[in-house]
C-alpha cells in the first residue's frame, strides 16, 4: 500500500465562493503557503472538478448561485469517493443555526467572513495535518491486519504439520509392531529403531516449543495493538465529554428527537435544568409531554408540525416546564431538522435554555421603567411650561431692545442696550436648550432616517472650525477610517448636532495643542455597522470625581468654569440622549490638565454601491428625467474625493448615470455586479492602482464562465484611463494594461465628452441598437455662463472661467470644491516630516494628489507649486537625498501660501455675498441714518477691531445699511475684505478714512 506523505507543495485545495473577489484573495493567501489552489464561483462546476480530481481540502461558501454550499457539502458526504475530503465552510452567514447546520452536514470547521489571513492559513494547515494523521492511522491499521493474517497462516501451517507428524507416528508405530511380530529374532534391529524413534520425538518436541514461543510473541503484539485501539477509543470518549462540558458551560440543554421511534436523547444538563438526575427521566417523548405546561403543549407541537411541513423556516419557542420542586421554569427552545437521502425528516435536534431569571428581571425592569416614565413626563411638562412662560416676556425684551437701539441714544446708552441684547440672546439660547431637552424627556423629539454621506458632515465641521482653531493656535485633525462605509442610513442632522457640540466644547476648553476627530468601525452586524466617533483634545480636562456627572442635565464641572466659558450644562446631556435614541451611547475619558476624549457610538445601516450614486443625486429630479431618457451608465474610479465630486458633476450634467469606486478592488467588484457602458479609471490609487485593476478585469472577462456571472457583457467594457502623466510612454503603458483610451488631468470637459462619445456611441452597435445619441455629443461646452466680475477678482490665484467650464457654470459647486482644499491645509508640515523621516514616497503621493486637485480646479499658483514640489521629490528619491533642502522649504512655503489664499478668498466671498444680499433687501426709500448714529457705529467698530473683540463681524454687517448711497461705500468694501483676511492694522486705517469721508471725528464720549 502506498504511504501518504504530508507535503505542502503537493496539497490540492478547492475554493468555492460566490464572490469573485473573495476567491482571488483566498487563492493568493493559500498559494503563498505553497498549496495548489483552484477556485470556482458556483457549486456545480466545483463538483465536476472534484469528480475528475478529488482535492485534499475544500473551502466552501454557503450562498452561491444555482447550488448552495449546503447542497455541495451533502453531495460530497454522500459520495463514497469524496466523503473523507475535509470541508471548511467560509461565510458571512455566521449565526449559530447556520454553523450547526454546516457542521451537521459533515463539515470539519466554519470560518467567519470577513476572515483573517492568519486564521485561514492556520485552520487549513491544521485540517490537512489531521487528514494526514488519519491516513497514517488507517495505513497502520491495514498493516497490522496483514501481520495478524500472516501470523494466523503460520499458526494454521503449524497445526497442519503437527497433524501430519502424528499421522506419520501412527504409521511408523503400526509398521514397527508388524516388524516386531515378524522379526522377533532381530531384537538389536528393533532397539535401534526405537532409539531412532525416540530421537525423532525429541526433535519434534523441540520444534513444537519453538513454534509455541513464536505464537506467544505474536499474541503479545496483538495485545499491544488492542491496547492502542482502546487508547484511541478513550480519546474519542474524552472528546464527547468535552462537548458535553461545552454545552454545560453555555448553560444549554441538548435534545435529539428520533422522529421515527419517538425516542429522545436528553443531555444531563437538560435534565439538571428541571432538577432531575440523569436516570430519573426516560429518553422518550412522553417525558417531555409529562413535564411541559398543558397550555403550552398544543402550541409547541403545532410549531413542530409547521416547521416540519415548511410553513415556517425557524423553530424557536418559549414555554413553561415543571421543575422537580413543583415550580414552573420558563424555557427557550431552538432546533433544526435533519433530512435523510430521500428528503424526509428523520431527526429534530435542539437546545433548551432556562430564561426564568431573565423573564423575572424583565418584569421588574418594566415596572421600574413605568414609574420613572411617569416622573420624567411630569418633569418634562414642567420644563416645557416654564420655558414657554419665560420665552413670552423674553420675546418682548428682545423686541423692545431692538426698537430702542434704532432710536437716538448716547454711546453709553447704546452700550447698555447692547449688553441687554447680548444677555437676552444668551438667555434665549438657554431656553432653546431647555425646550430641546424637555422634548427628549417627553419623547416628542423624532429621529428622521435618510441616506447620507458621512464625509459631508466632516467637511462641514472642518470648514466651520479650521480657521477658528488656527486663530487659537490649535491644530485640528479630522480622519475617517477607510473601512467606514461612504453612504449610511440614519439621522445626519442629529449626528452633526452631537459632533458640533463635542467639537465646540473641545475648542472652547483647548487653548493650545490639538483636537483629533476620527471615526472607525467598531463592529459589523449583517446590514448594519456600529461606528465609534472620537473627539479628543489637549485642553484643561475634567477631574475624575466630576466625570460621572458630566452628562447630567444643568451640570457644569464647577461654578468658575461656567462663568468663564459660558454654557447651560445641557449640551452634553442632550447629546447623550440623542445618541441613545439612535441606538448609541457617549462616554468620556479625561484627566485634569491632560485633555479629554469623548467616544460616540452609533448603530447605522449600510448602503450598497448603487445607493452611493442615488444618495449623491437625492432631490435632483432633472437627473432622474435625463437618466431615464438615456441608457449611458459609467463607473468612475477615483480615490481623491474632490476630483471624484467634480467628475461626477460633469458626467451627471451630460445625463450620464454615475457610480463611484475609490480603488481598484472596488472597481473590480462593481464591474462584475452592475452593467456599465464605460469605466473612467484613475491610474494612481492606494491598495490597487488602475493598471492592476484593468489587468484583473481583462483576465476575468476572458477566463470566467459568462453564464455564472450575469453581469458580464458580450463585449469587453471600455476602460478609459485618467492620469496626470502626459508622456507618450504613459499612453503606451495604459494601452498595454488593457485600457482602451486615456485622458489627461486636469480634465477638459470637451475632451471628456469627445472620448466618452467615441467609446459609448460606437462601442456596442450590436447590443445598443435602440440607444439614443449620446447626450455629450450635442452639448456646446463653450457656451458656459460668464462668471461675475467680483467672483473673478476675489479668487485672483484661480482661473475662474476655466474652472467654471469644468463645473458647468455652477459657482456654488466650485466654491464648495475650493473650500474642501482645507483638507490639505497642513500638507506642508506633513511633507517636511516625511522628508525628515525618509518617507519620500508618501510625500510624493500626497503632493501628486494635491496637484491633481489643483489642476482640476484651475488653481494655477497652487498647481505650479505642487508641480515643482513633485519634481524635487522625484529628484530627491533618485539622488538619495541629494536635493536642495532650502529650495524645498521655500517651495512648501509658497504652496502653503497659495492654499491659505484660496481658503481666505472663499470665506471672504461668502461674507461678501451675504452682505450684498442684505444690501439688496434694503428699501430704496430707507431713512438716512443720523450723523450721531454713524459716529457711534464707527466708534464701536474701531474699538472692536483694535481690541480684537468677537462682535467685529456683527458690527460690520450693519455698516452698509448705515452708509448706503454715500461716497464711503468703496472704502466699506475694502474694509470688509481686510477684516475677512484678518488684516486688522489696515482695517483701522480704513475706518479712519471712512470717518474722514463722512466728516466724523472718532472721539469717545
């Protein structure tokens, strides 16, 4: 018999998985370990392969087209030639019922998705080793059986030899007796014959002794073999005991009902739950019928009938059973059925869990909650009534304060009234918090669910707080973990409310250092994901003894803190209750003088790639109409969020449906899940670049059976590269990777329309006969709206006309994209650090990304600086740190200056638009302000700018109203720009010029 040797290089493994990406990943993991691996996307193809060449081990998914993993496993175990092949299920359907079903079908193991590389490698190796040991034991048993058979043959031969010898002795004795009668006279001869016979007898006895010793030795060997077999049987019994102990540790009782004989095996733990010893309950259905509550018996057996007849797909029920002490116990029972080869149910196997204490605790908790709810409702009604009662007189105070400020007042009176107005506004904010809190307490605050992009919430937080943090010398870091789904389903308004509250608190109590805001995935639960948001600062911190009260309503750390930093003590209480309303929670870690960290955990639903494009088009009815008129659908693969948003806008403007992916892996998944007319593929991306992704798509298009993947089309999908590289060799590299064409960055809308029209319009005459003309072919890209003169003047470092061509004249979109450059605001610091630590490639990738964004936004100065920086980094990498560091530092400063100039211009433009809007709303017949009113306003503005007070922006908003129609309006415009750029020294000079034009002396009363 041939011996089985365990050799990693010759082990054959079959991977059967419905997700092609998982097949590729598993093949790569296992081939790296030296195994021979083959993969299939469906069960039927896998079985055909097994029939022709059985593997040493099978990795099997549950959910697959046409034939499930369960059916594949059952076929393997019922076939004599394949039943010994180890089967490991690997699936995201990892609930206990699916695992039990998989193991009951004969699988040796179950690996959860998503899986760990090390876990897959270790489990495969262990099961291959186990199969090797089993083979070795079977061979050893076979050899022992042969040896026993040989020994038995030897023993039979010995017995035959002895019988023949005895027969020979009888014959000789007869002959001698006859010779003795005939030859009495020949006594000498007779004695000689007797001596010869004696000698022969002695030799025979010696031979018998020798053969007997051999048989004794063979018997000893047989005893050793029997002892080894008993040792193996004892090990198996020990494993069974371990299974019983595991069930006992899980506090579960096990039962196994033979539906043909009505006999049931009850585990010792099952009987122990009801107070009985193992021999006190017979293993029969009658035992259960005797102990179950009479009212529950009918309902239980009705569920058994429904489950076995297929009217329900789950067996889970609660009922009461009589304990030995006479009391009833609440039992939770779950089970699954076993089919025979004819498809008939033969066994029902399940577990019992005693939930009596849980039921009792639940009832007690319900009663306590009802009492607490009554108290909370009374408190909430009181808070709501009091808040409304206070608001009525406060509205009167605010209204009359405003009217008083419009009368002739001295500067001192105006200062007093302004203080009253500020105090009343603060009090109204407190009342709003109380009303919000009372709504939560009364259960009247609703959570509205909708699809949203988490990235947009973080962008808004970044834009709101980045400049404010910079003024306080605080660094603001915002990060979204790559595993966080881009589109979620929940209440974005309440999530943003919580994060704004936490960020505002962090900034309020942090005077230097940094604030880190990040989000990561805590766990995935089927179609939902639990996220953890962390807001961490280096501020004043909170004493440990105060942490327990920080989320209590109307609570501050101490009175001095409340006076110094202002606040109602309601913000964190409201945030915590909002989190709990969204199935989440907030907790705090803090130490005084060492900062604080707030952890917000929320459970949200995930959305698919298709939902990503739908979420980006919410409310865009025009797109829906265009999308239904034309069939063109494009996959956009781009890792940079700003470039992705701009490209998506360009394509949707042309009436094209757009799905997005952020790397090569996402592109492969999308191409083989959905039907696209073309793919726009970025070349330089993390994880998997555009070249490799294209190669993988082309390989899969050529090798995979099309009937197993419905998404594959009759022709190869056109793939168009998007790259910032413009050399001839780069074009050749794209084509060699399998791409059909390429377009240079920054993207020219006219060139984009031309290339897409080329490949989509002509790309499928056979299968797109009824397609209408590609809409991009009919648009006149040159007929763009002309931007306002002020927009061009504000962004002096941006080629606004060219940029607006890319956004189709959408100034709001362009402004939002320019604002998102705040994500690169600290790039100069990161690049300096990467150069210092030798991470040149990381610096190159970041600068390359900024260059691409700047090119698409036509930010010429920023693009030139990024281009020069990229060139120097390439030289540094080639020369092994032989570059001019002084020049690099100068270039980074120029790059940072260009970034800040764009961000400052964006803020100035927003403020100016708001001012223009306010000015246009003024009545033409507006009453002219008195010289005294203008003088007081200019004095207040002068003092506020000089002292850098926070009300500067509020005062300057009123200035155009006071000076409307005067010669000072040009200086007012200049003043607005100076304050927007935080140039306060020049602002003071401009205020003095305005006063001179208006013939007003800036002297205090």
